[in-house]
C-alpha cells in the first residue's frame, strides 16, 4: 500500500532524526560529551518494565494522593561509561530532553488536530484557552502559595481542562457547537483570563520572576517524575487521536458534508477537542506556555506531506518532538539559560511570517 | 422512497418551510424547482437530516431519518451540495475515496470493492484523468464533478442534489444531468433542486414546485410547466416583497388593474418562468402578443401555446438556425415593444441583440446575467447596453413598464423611439412632475 509505505518511511526517517537530535543534545552543555559515550549512556539508562503492581509511591493529583502503579524494571545494558558522564547524561540532561520531546510531540499533535478541526492553518493547540487556563492555574499557585496549597502541575492541568470545558460549554447550544462560536468564546475567555493573570502578577511580590519564567515556558528542573506524569497522558492521547484521522480528513470537507458521509459530527468534535485539550494540558502543565510548536510544526509538515491526517498526525508529532528538543538545547547551551518559549517564538515567529509572505498560509 | 410529511423549518423568526410535503417513489428522478429563497436547499437538508425540522417527519426507505445515526443515513442518502469548501489541498482521488467512509471500519484498509467503486466513479465522471491533482488546483466545474464522483462512490439508493449544475458550463450541465438520469435508470432515486426549468423539464420524471414554504404543484414536467401556478410560484418572490421603508411584507397585485395605454403589439422572448410570467400577465389585456424564440418544451412555450400564441421555438442549447433568427428579427421589428426575459446569451441567441435597438425594450430579469452568459464578454457588453437603455422590471410589474414605454413613445412620437436618452429623461420628468411649469 502506497500510503502505508509513506507513513512508515516518513515516521522512520523522523524517528531517526529525533534519535540524532537527542544524542547531540545530550552531549551538548557545559560538559561536552562525545556522541558514542552519550549513546552508550542512553542505552544504559534504558529500563525495560518486567512487572507491575500498586506501589507505595503516591501520585499527587489535584491535592489528593492516589496510589500509583509501580513498575519493576530490568536494565538490559551495562556499558562501561564514566560514572560522572553517566550521571550527567542519564540523570541531568536526559530527563529534560525526554520532557522536551514529550511536550513537543504532544503540542504538535494537538496543533495538527486543532488546525484540522477549525479548518484553519492558523489555529494552535491553545486556541480554546487551554494554555491560558494552565497559566492562570500555575500563576495562582506561584503568586498565592498560602491560599492554594496544591502542586503547581496539578493546578496548571486543572486550569487548562477547566478552561477548555468552560469554552466548550459556552459555545454549545442545543447539542451543537459551531466552530466559529467556539473560536470566539475561546478568544473572550482567554482575554478574561489574561486580565486575571496580569492582576495576579501585579500582586505576586517576590514570586513575580518565577511566575514570568513559567509563563515563558521552561524545561529546566525537569525530572523523570515529570516525564512519568506527562508521557503516558500524551502517548495515550495521541494514540487515540491517531484512530480518528479519517474522521479528521472528512471533517475538512465541512460539517454538513461530514455528516452526509457518515461522521457523527458533534460527537467526533467533542472527542477531538477533549483529547487535544488533555494532550496540550499535559504538556503545558509541566513545561509552561510554549508557543509556536503547535502552530508552525504542523504547518510545515502539511507543506511536506500533504493534508492527509493519517500521515500528517504522526509526522507532525515526531517533528514537534525533535523541534522542541533542538530549541531547548539552544535555550540551555547558550552562555545564559533562557526559557525555551523565548527560543521557540524567536525562531517560529519569523518563520511563520516568511510563510505568510510566501502566501503559503491560507486566508482566514 | 422519500416521504417528507408536513415539514416545518424556521431559522430564528423566519419560517422557511411550513408544512411542506413531498414523496418521491423508488427509481424516480424528481426536480425541485422554485424561485430563489423558496427553501429548496432547506428541504434537501431536512431530508438528509443535516437539520432537524421543527415539525413533521422525513422517512427514507421507510425509516425515520432523524432517528438514524449519521453512518446509517449516509448509507441510504448521499448529497451533492451546492458548494463544497476545501481549505486543504487533498488530491482528487482522496476526495473521491472519502465517499467510501460510510462503509469502512476504523482500522481497516480499503477493500477491493472500495477501490473498484472509487475507480469506476472517477471514470464515469471523467475525473480519473486528473486524479492526482490537488482539489484546489481544479476548476469549479471539475470540482463539481469530483463531488459527483464522491457521491457515486458512496453508492446510496437515494441521491440528493442541490443545484448540481449551477457552476457548470452548458456541456457539463447536460453531462451531469444525463449521468444522474442514468443512475436513476439503474435503479437509484434522485431528488434535485434545479433552478433552470428547461433543464429540469428535460431530465426529470416529475417536477415539484416549491413556493411560499410548501410544495404547491407536482406532476409531469408538461403538467407543471403549463400550470398557471408555476408563474404564480415564481412571482411569489416579487409579488410578496419586503417594503423597503417599513420592512413589512407587502403583496403587490397589479396596480389598478390593467394600465390603459399599452403598446398595440408586444413581442416576448427569453426563457423560463420569467417569460412564462410575462406571457401570463399579457393574457387578456388586448395586447397582440408574438413570441420567440422560446425554449421548446419549456414553461414559456407551454404558456404561449396555451394562450393561442404561435411562438417561435428553439431546442434548448441547440444553435439558432438562420431561418429562425430571421423570423424572430422580423417579429421584433414589427412590434411596438419587446420584452426580453432572462435571455440566455449563447448558441446564436446573442445575434438577436442587434435587432433589439429598434422597438423600445423592457428587460425582465430574475437571474443574474453571469449565470446565463455563455457567449463571452462582448455579448455581455451589448446586452448591458440594451438593458441600460431599456426599462428594467420584474415579471410581476411588466405591464406598468410597458405602459411607461408606451407613454414615452407617444410623447415623443413613434418615429423618434430610437432616441433612447429622450425616452429615459422624459419618463423621469413624468415621475418627478417638475414639467408642470
């Protein structure tokens, strides 16, 4: 099958690029480490789960502690790598790289879905307010820790989903959710939350800097536990989205045509919107607001592989992972570390303007 | 096969359909005709369950469509929409393949049957030759054929078409309707909204006239096109117009009955409900009416024959032959006024334009020129010049327009009628009344 072949070869190629980017990124930093050593250290860090059970470790979620499933691992590789290098690669750089890859993967996939959903190449994952909602939750916790004794990530995640749900509820009338209403409700709710965030920033006192850095998107301080929270959500979300790529294609014809072709339009829209919002929320909750990944990456991939979501969704996700790992490497490898959101925007915005002037971006 | 029973649909405060009922038997090709804004698209949307009616029910193949899932109804009814928006560049084959969506499960790849149906659909609509091109890179007519191919691939017993010929040139209009007629021969049931009455009459087994929110007439094309109600139906948009000042609907009957000063001899040419409406209004006014060329088998020709006028007729879209052209020009020359009704430019019709500067003209239009011009920009310019000099009106007020033309030419003297500017300024002066001085 020609299409299957294209999906496999593009995905394989992009996975290889991701592997190269990961190895290169893990070698870069204040201590330079050769690519062979990095590759061996990465393999040493690979853990294969051999058993699972409900463990002692508690998973904090919205202030509750839930017993988390614990996995037993076996490490199949034991190459001889200097222990300092092994520590730098596996414990310091890899979690951050893995988190960047996870977030980039999720944001680009969600962006692809939203652009198809809104039939507009200018849509991005947070178009219905997911990122702003996450920001409001996070800034509230940072600025008023005494009032809100909950974790930063649960607060951001909850804020993101609450906002998405609110916008959807506002835009839904009589069982139908017109896309235009959704878009405008998203804009209005984002504006309101923007005001709220500004108010909280003004009164945040000493924590202003921390809040600003969160708002600009940052992957520093990433831990394996961040990855273990966000990676499963993103992977499962994108896997379910991948099962709906044919529906996404047909929805591009317009909702009425999609209905005539047998798509349950309102149910599919709700499902796509919910999944894309959860995936986006899982990303921004751990990494802060990172713009342009979900906007530019799907757009560029659409130019490369065409609009068919069956190939566009997996390739965008993989390219998004590489893009965010690469930009985050730039963010941390420079003389002074900057939030990664600054780097993605600094590269993404001019590139997007270039596309605009080349008229590759369709009219609104 | 299709049973729409007492459908009422309103959007906000505007009632579009009120108790509209329509039945289409299995294996029948029914044309849904009616003036713009009559609710043809709305009726089709209600039948395909794209909207839910406020009242009434639609059964297709005995099943209530509102209770069907999208998937179930998409296996019963396929739709060729009036416009299709595609904001991303799928290639033509991918769009046609989407027609198989109702039959495919989530993870399976296309079956040999899927592929065969898609190939065959693309062959029959002659889109196979550009199957690799992007849907954004094909012309409007080609795109319409791609959508038709998608509908064929969907392979449903019932096909609904909303103005399938609207964006096509004449050759493709005929090709499209012939394909639909062929599908019906093969056992499918088709319901098509068609604004062109002549085409509808030629291809449909039965016509249904939608006006004022309901089906006012159904029957064979001959029955429907010769019925008095057709002209009424098409006039409904103009007769029940919205008062521009008060915003309330006003019903315009003929003002003060028949105007006393009408031209003695009036020639009517053109097509469709506009020409039929004009002929109906001239009946019984004492005006001597000649007509032609009218479209053979069309509503105007039917109306003319019924009134005892012997019209010149031409086959639709066939080239106008020399004799017919000469006869038509002769009738135009000997008339005191000529009424040009939705004249289609093309097939030699544009040659009539040169004869139209002799007697004063009234131009009656219900469809824009761009939809009826197949003869190029030069002919369009000539037509516009004639329209600019003539009285423009609608079928419902053709008599007052003729009266205005008549009084203008009497005022000027019959010899001077070609001085068009004089006619125009004179009638303006009449209206404003400053010449009382």
